[in-house]
């Protein structure tokens, strides 16, 4: 039984070795059959279901509504694979409401620790027809991945934060990274119990504006990816101490010849085990068509076409070559192993 690192953001657990039973990753990996708007993927192994799950923001892409309102009143959706990633099936949404009204849930992060799943979800009260509203990060716990108990809104000393990502270091300290909406910069806090957090500080070397940080360990470095939210791929940073980060360029800045794998990647997650790593990300394949036809895209607050609103989830392989991360999208073997607690 080898040690592997399971990063949704990042969880350390024990796993079996990869086998030779690899297959091609579906492309797209997943489309939501109900709203056609999956975004912000977060992948983990559900031990109770004995299946891989992707939690994601279920944008209401097939809803005719003004501006970016299809990105509000969203739930956290579930895509499930019982075939080691070869196929995915929609399983519904999580019930996370803890106060009155219809509210918004975005960008989940999840870790498994001491027999309990801990979910951290971006939470915005209500819904809107424009971009805005204070973001909070709500903490939940569950024993099975289905039934969640609301714990608290985490307090890191800032009034509006979104996009949580977590990692537990070698000393047993939990780290959380998130976007501070006040200045569109990435901040970080630490905790021993996933409940009490230190006051957030801005991450050194990570350039704003950006969002959706993801941190994982691969090779001799810690790696962080962020989404500059301008349709220009993902920014890559590396560090030896998780405090000082150095920019390493960008990946997934353009499209591939796979279905829906264009024009570029946004908001990702990474899993690493043994010597293999996969990156999961969202695309908006209709944005190029919308731009050419003169229709507004997701970046604008005007009405958008359905083609521009819809999104897909994709997967690619990450490789480490001479201290640099490389992304392989069209010719790689894909296998998510069956795990044991």
C-alpha cells in the first residue's frame, strides 16, 4: 500500500498503486445533463460510495435570465465515476442551505480527515443580475458525502472571500488559500482543527488580479495554480516553503482538438498519486462562437447566448520535466484507482 497525495486541494491518504488498466479520458469529461453549466471542479474519492466524485458549481446555463444571473442561485452538483474515470454520471446536488431564502453556492473544496469529510464552499446570500455580493466560506462536515452538517462561516479577518483550497502540511497544520475580493489577491490562513483560522495574509509572489487558487505537492516543489479570470489559461507558481512563490508561466492558454476543449481552461483541481498527476478544469467552448457573432460572453454583464453560457469539464495529464510542469491533453493514459481508507 503506497502513500499518495489526493488533492482537491490536497489530502494525504493511503492508496493502491496505479495498474495497467488505463483508458482514454472522455472529452468532454462531463457535461451536466440538467443545467449544462458545470464549473469550478473539485475531485475526491468517496469511500462510502466507492466512487470518484467531482463536486462543482452547477451554473444554470440553460436558464434565460439577465446578465450573469445564471451564475447565482446555484447549487453544488455531483458527477460520479464507478469506472475509474472512464465514464461519469450526474448524481444530483448537495443540500447546503442553512438559512432562509434561495442562496448561491460556488467553488467547493473538500478534504477527508479523521474519518470525516470537511466541505468548504463559497457562499453568497441570495442571487443577483450583476456581479457582486459579499462572498463567505461556509464549513460543513459529513460522514458519507451526502448528508452535510453546517458548522460555521470561517473567520479569517476579511469580509468577502471566495474559492477555498486546502492542504495539510508535514507538521499537521492545515493551510487554506482563497481570493480576497477587496483587492482580487490570493490570501492564506492556517489552522490546527479546520475551525479556528489565523488572520489572512496576502500570498507573496502571486500576482493579482486572480482567483481560484489550487495547491499541491509534486516532485521537489509545492505548486499553485490560479485563474486570472481573463480567458488566458492558468497561472503556475512554485515554492519550497508554501510562503514564497515564484511565477512559472501559464498552461492551458489555448484549445485542443478534443470536443469542447477550448478556448482555454479556467478554475481547476489537481490529483497526484505515485508518479502521475491529472488536472481537471472547466471550459466555455461557445465563447469563441459568441465573440465571432458579436454576442457578449461570460466576462460581460449583458445578456449572453446559451452557447456562451454553457460549460464543460475536462481532464489532462500533468508531467514534471526538469522542474517545470507540462500539460498533456490529447495523448495520455487515464486511470483513477479504487481506494481504501
